[in-house]
C-alpha cells in the first residue's frame, strides 16, 4: 500500500514539476499553500489535483480522511510551500528522507536547527509533526539548493499513521539520517 502512496505522490509532483512555469501550476501551488492548516473538507479547490490521481481505495467512505489522503495532501502542501518563489524544482527523486535533506542544511553550530528537529521527533500527532515539518521547510527555503524527495515524505507520513511502533521506527530512521556524521558533511560545512 505504501509504495502506491509514493507513486501517487510522485505522479502528482511530476505533473507539477513539468509545468512549473505555467500560471495554472503556480495557481495550483498557491491553492495548496492556502490549504495548509485547513481541514481537507474545507479545501475544495485542491480536490481536483489531489483526487484525480488517487486510486479509489484511498478515498474516504466515512468523511474522515484516510491515511493515504493525509499523507499525500501533507506532502503536497509542504512541497508547495518549499517551491514558492523558486524557478527550479525543490523536489528530488532519491532514496533520501526529509531528515537527510535537513541534515545538509546544518551548519557547524546547528543547535537551533537541532532543537527544532528534536521537537519534531517528539510530536504526539500527525498534525503536530506536519507543523514542525512546515517550520523546518521554511528554514530550508532559505538554503539555495536544498531539495527533498516529497514522494518519500508522503510515504513516511503514511507509515507514521499506521501505529506507534511503526512511527517510532520511522522517526529513528530520520534521526539516523539527520545526525549521522560523514566526512562529506565536514567538507561542505567548511566551504560555508
């Protein structure tokens, strides 16, 4: 199921990326940004973008968003936030998690970013996690070439909702990706 969340998100983001210069794409991204913090039932203007690429089994039959709907929506909103004001895509299709991208933004004295990252890791709910991610993405926007695999983020957000045990495993992987020391990081930080 999760692999499909990745593919659905990648398909939607791929469509957006291929037409970033068009006014209709800019308007779609603006609608996604405007939907941040609103319930999906109140964000009618993003439904065509969100639902046209989703398999029917992802769609809610109860009126409460499914894990798949939440994961794809939140990843798209964060992508739209990060993409704002940029001509080149901020998305990348690598195996890296969002934490790996955040790690690349750390400076030698990354205590402020570390505090925000640690606060995110202690989130008690999906909405709290996404709120922390939104703040971290705003910090990343200030970096010149930092990119995120937003389809992978959607996949991670799906798993986060499955159970506390699975969420903890995902957060551990994010912590490893963020804090793991490499010689490459030292070289990049020295260049700053």
